[in-house]
C-alpha cells in the first residue's frame, strides 16, 4: 500500500517571490516589496537591551548573503535606482498564470499552493472595503485551476504584511492586526466559497524568531516584540479557525511549520540535549497551533528572559478552541548541532559554544543545504507521535545554479533530491503507517529565492528566463525534472527511477 488514491501531488509558490505585478490592480505595498535583492550589502540589525542590562541583536531578515532593507527603508524611495526590489516583477505570475497553470496541469498537478498578498485585497490592511480588482485576480487564478481539476491551497500570510502596518505599529507586535487579519480571512473565505477548500494561516510561523521583519513586519525586534508578534499570529490563526468552523464548515485550515529534524553531531549527551532543545523550540509553535497551549519549557524560557506575553482575558481559551485542522510543514533537510569546537574539543556547556554545523554524512548544494535521505520519514514520525493529526508536506525542494542550454536544464541533481525525499516520505507511509495528505514541491516554477532575493538560486521544474534584476523574456521552458515528476505523479509515487 503506497500513497492514498487522492494524494495531493503538486507544487508550492508564494506571492512575494512569484507573483510580481506589485504596482498593478490597485495593490498596496507589502513588507516584502521594500526588500532589495541580495547584492546590496546594507544589513539591518536591531540591537536591544534586556531588563538585566545585557544586550543582544537580531537580524531582521534571513539569509547569507542577506537581502536587505535599504538604509532608512521605511518609508522607502522605491524609485531610487540604487536598489532593485525583486518582488515587483518576480516571475510575473500576474501575467503568466494561464500558461503556468497549463504547464502544471500537463505535469499532472493535483494541487497548487499559492499565497495571497493581503495588500492586494486590502491595500493598507485596514481599508473599509476590499479591492475588487485584487479579489478578481485570485478568482481568475482559481477558475483557471478548476479548469484542470487542480485543487488550490492558499496561504493567507506568506512573508508579507501590508507595509502600512510595519510603518505605523511595528507589524505583528501590535494586537490591532489580529482582528484585521480575521476580517481579511473572512472576506476571502466568503468570496472563494466553493472554489478553495484548503487554507494555511501563517507560513513557517516559527521563523518569526529568526527573521522578524520577513515573517512579522517588525522593525523593532527585541525578544519581547518577537514574543508579542508570535502570540498575535497565534491568536489571529485561532480566531480564523473558530470563525471558519462556525461559518464555513467545509473549509480545512492548516498550520505551517518550518521543520528539519535536529541531530547532535556527537553522542556527547550535551550535543544530544542541545539538538533536542532546538527541535523542541520549533515544536513549541506547532504545540500552540495543534494542541492549543504553550509547552512548559517555552513558558519557562520566557520567564527566564523576563518576557511577559500580552495575554488578555479569554485569549488562552481562544488558543485552545482554535486549533488547526491539519499540520503542514516545509522540510528542506535536517539540522546538526554541537557544543564542541572545530577540533572536537568540548566547549563551555551549551551556551556560547552551542552552534549549528554541517553534517559530514550529507551532500550539500552551493548554499550549504544538505540532502538527508531520512529527513521526511523522521519528521513525519515526530509529528504523528506528537499530534496524531493529518499531515501535509507543503514545501520540499532544492535550489541550484542551473545551466540553461538548448532550451532546457539537465537537472539530474534535482531529480536525485526529489527521489531521495519522496522515497523517505513513502517509507513513512508504507512502513510506519503515517497518514499523509500530499506533497508539494517548493518553487515548481523558478522564482526569486527568499533568503537571497535572487533568481540565481533556482528551484523550479519549469525554467523562467529572468536574471537577478528581472531582465529577460520571462519565457517558460521545462527542465528534465519536470518529466521525472510527471512520471512520479502519474504512477502515484510508484515509479521513482
Ligand atoms: C521556505 C519559505 O523557508 O523556504 C520559502 O517558505 C522559501 O518562501 C523557501 O523560498 C526556500 O528558501 P530560499 O531562501 O532558498 O528561497
């Protein structure tokens, strides 16, 4: 017995990396629209002081080399030629959606994950009325999917918050966004009733601790601001779930976690404990959204750090009631941790010396991301043991400096990555009995990478003729991996040769 008959094979995308058309259809700007590509080396970092007088700093965005907010970015001079903002054109899905969806249908997709740009529907986030042009654009996309029997999966918030909130109230640090988000969700659920059945509230909700501007529109991001923002996103998600269960019972809402299993580099118990703690920190986020409460170790951490959650009366009951219907996740690989230095000498406890290192057993790409043949099987078992809920892998893929020649890309490395990961997932289903809803390959059409803000790190099975500055014809062509995945889908994952 392999994958279930209605297994949702397909691909995943996000508006800020794929959609473009930022200045069209009356859309308002989002936080992602003022991020440069990675070649601009102005790093935005926030330094802060704890109540005990110690200081620290938080980078606002991901990545190495980082992509950035230009100095003095908010408000920003968008017409300043000094900078290039990749989200403005991205892969121009805005004008190519018909062609892309047709290619996906020919590849065999059963499902397409897109994200909605909140500021395309409510340009400032809090406008009195939604934008009809914005709503119509996504409606056309869903109608096109329906033509081919492709089920849409919609992320309501994928690394972009209406910019007005970042400027005015430090993004998700402010409770004001909670009810505005629920209103946005309700508008969307009502409009696309019968067209969209699956939604995710916040993409990779745990990464707000790593990239608070990207994930939460925070300009000021000390640990207290970050904890506030995470709490407000949890609350917004829970209220959205409660509202949808009451008014749109046919809709299923998932949480979305960025997850890679954590390994200790050595059998030193300190390495094992460190790996465990890092993994548990990630699972704290799924605990809130799947179990409806913070785990005790996260509350202890907040207590130690002097962080007080901005809880109001009834909030904890809301979190408990508004747990998600399924757990979705991204997995690119595993994470390895050690408390030892490069010579293998033991560091001082697992404080200053604790760090993430490369796993010597894994092959990596140019950005150091490793291919782990057991990753999905381990991840799925962890989720299943902890939550006993429906699971869905909604991101998995590999970025590469593809070479385009003779109208295609011979990406055997991508085929190998998919083969290894799909086999791992299949083992979890066949050998461990995990109930898995689907698998979505990340970045099925080439798009701007989130970390670097560049096209050069391509994930696609479909090539897009565009460079790091949006120059090119935007023409689409299929890579070797497109045909491999087509065969995989056609055989429901039976033929992985
Ligand atoms: C996930 C995000 O973290 O990883 C995507 O949800 C992102 O938005 C993907 O694109 C791959 O990361 P990157 O930085 O290589 O684009």
